[in-house]
C-alpha cells in the first residue's frame, strides 16, 4: 500500500526535483516549487508581518511578488486556500 500522502487523490501534483548536476539556482527554484506545491505559498499579509517583525521597510506588493511565491498571485503555483503558513 502506498503511504506517500503526496500521491493521495486530490493532492496537488508536486514537480520533480532538479536534475543531477543542475545549477544552484535551478535547484533552489525546484525546491521552492516543490514546497509551494505541497504546502501553498504565504500571502502578502504573511510577508508584511514578517517584514514588520524583522524591522524592515515594506518594499511594495510588486517587489515581493517578484522575489517570492505569493498565494494570492495568479502566477504562483500555490493557492490562498492551501496556505498553511503563519509568518511572524
């Protein structure tokens, strides 16, 4: 019996890992894509709380979307309903 929860019906499809010998950037993007597919992406509000907690100035919604996966961003592989993060 298959015990892998990622293979259950209704679970998002997780992308394959980066190929062996891939660049560090490609590996990092692959890891991020797999984490977002499994757990969802943080929302902009999650990022705002994190920036505030770290004492950093908010760079703006567009800058955050350009740097990080965002659940409410239509180009993100995560969805707002699958967000399980509490960043603070």
